[in-house]
C-alpha cells in the first residue's frame, strides 16, 4: 500500500492495520524464540548424551506440536 492510499483511509482503518501488524510481529517473534530454543536443546543433547537421535526426535515432535 502506498503513502497516498494510507492517507486516504480513515483513522480507524489505519489503527486496525497497525494492530494487525503488531500481532503478526509478536507471533513471528514467538516462533523464532521457540525455534532458537529448539536448536539450543539439540546442541546441548549432542554435547551431553549418547541417545541423541531418540531425544532429538522427541524434542522435534514436541516443538512441532506446540508451534503449529
């Protein structure tokens, strides 16, 4: 959307669009945080444990269910 198009909208429409953008940004931030935590967990498993494949599968399954 261009600046002139934004200027032609009423105030309530602009506020709703800003609120929607804020919600989307928060959701994206949450997903990124969870994915980073997942990678940290996998790295810790690889450092500390012999059963890496089994635990990684469990963690991936748990995170995929929680994120999506």
